[in-house]
């Protein structure tokens, strides 16, 4: 097996371990369930009447009902009231948010090891010169339920626990272009749910909205591993898309073989009747995914018209997930949603437009907008 195929398989195995942890502790699931405001999320609750008196009701709720509507509101609740997004952690000495990334190390403390931190990010403080601020990237779902902060990895992991706690069949979805989210089985359909964005059922969001150049997307649940890439792209047959996949696996056969091997190990858990049921369901889904591969464009209804919400503007631009990077790929005029990011400068306000080595508008040291070809940048 080639090294890249081994890495592909190892990441699938890591996802299996993540999913297994969701159901490992019934008491943890119960603890999680007690944190959910069911009365505010349920469709028929007397407490739900309008967006004015319920922060989880939205105008676009109307196409949804039952479990789908509950999932939609659960994702919004999770984004708004459960997790805190971490760009840079505040200084552990003075509390300043003006910290700078210095690198990573492995877990050292007992807390980091017990929290299953895969790596620990290190930061220095520009305000007080303190150099010992850390941000452990925890994988233990119990630790995440305590900490409730992080980025997409922590969000997807913990949101998976929330979904399992209410009985949803749930997948951990791994995107090899550095993002993760979940899928939930509603009826006979797997629906994407991205808790970083607080949204569901927007599979075009990553390619059409954020502008991601996708390659592999794999969904992992307790009972199956599936290559779900074609659900999230309309470029599967393009040469460039296939070239990007070959950077991840040596061939389509190698990628499929890794997934089949993972499924073979998972299916050892089940009796023959359950295995036959799962195989039938998987066959139906693969048939749908195969049809997606033949499609070459998103419909007007599916199109997503804005970039990523979560994360700082500078971080989103560095990852080319702000949606503006697509302007470079077309000569046609494009109008996009205004990216709004609020902050409050301290002391004297200094403004620099297109300073040396940085293309953008800098306000009191904060990069407030990035200059892009064919775009007008504005800070108010």
C-alpha cells in the first residue's frame, strides 16, 4: 500500500474512533441531552411562534418539519449558545487577545493527555510578551463538553454527541481540504449539518459558497463508511477534480479498497440480519451518489451565495473560504453578501490602506478587509 493510501485509511480509522466515542458513555449522552432546550426547538411547542420571541426560529424554517426542523434549530442553538469559536486564545497571563501563533507541540500535561489532545498550539502575547499561552486541540468528547470551545474539529465532534444524545443516526464527515461536519439520517436521506455555520441541508455551501476546491469527503457512522464526495460537488468528472483526488489516493480503486476494508471491520459488530439491512441501505445511497457524479452544475435553488461565516476574516481568506476567491476565476461581475465583522479598537484609531506587504485595510493593527482583484474593499 502506498504511503498516501495508508494515510487515507488511517484518517478513516480515526473517524471511526471519534464516532464510537459518542456512544461509549450513556451517562455522558444523558448529561448532553439535559443541556438541550427542547421546548424552544420543538416544532409544536407553545413557546415557538416567531423569530421575535425565539432566537432559534428563522424565516427559512418553512420547508422543514419534524426531525429536519428540530435538527435545523439544534444546529443553530449549538452555534449560538454552546460553542465559542477560537481564533487565537487570550493570553493566559494578562488576558489580551493580541496573541500570535508560535507553533505546535505534543500533549505534555495530564489534562492534555486525558483530554486526548492531538496537538497543542502555542502562542505568545504581543501585549505582555508572555510566551506560554496554549490551546490544546482536544479530541475527548467528554473534555469538549466541559470546555465547549474550538474550531471545526471540536464543533463537529461535540455536535455529533448532541445529535446522538437525541437519537439521530449521525455521521462524522471528513473533508480532505481541512474541514469536518456531520450528516444526520432524516427519513431515508442523509442531511448535512454544519454546526460551525449553524446550518443544515446546504451541500453546495462548500464549493458554491466558500469556493473550496474539494477532493475527498468521507462520511463515517457507527455502522458504515461512505465516500459522499459527489453529494458536495458538481465537478466530479472534471480533470482538475480527479487530479486533486490522486493527491490523496493513488487511484479510485485504492480509495474504494480502503473504505471497503474499514466497512469490513465495522460490520464484524453486527449479526447477519443487521448486516443485510445495512448493505441494502448502502446500495440505495450509492445509487444516488452515482447520479450526482453525472451532474455538472448546481441548480439555482441549490446555489449558495456567500462565503464562510465562522472564523476571522484573515483566517478565512488565508484558507480561500471567504467566497471572494471565486472572483478570480471569472470575468463576469459578481455581487456578494457583505462580510461583516465587528471589533472595538482600543485607544487611538489608526487606518492604513494597502500597507507594505499586506493588501487590505488595517485598522489599529486589525486586518479588516482584504484587497481582491475586481473587488471594492470597504471598512465602515
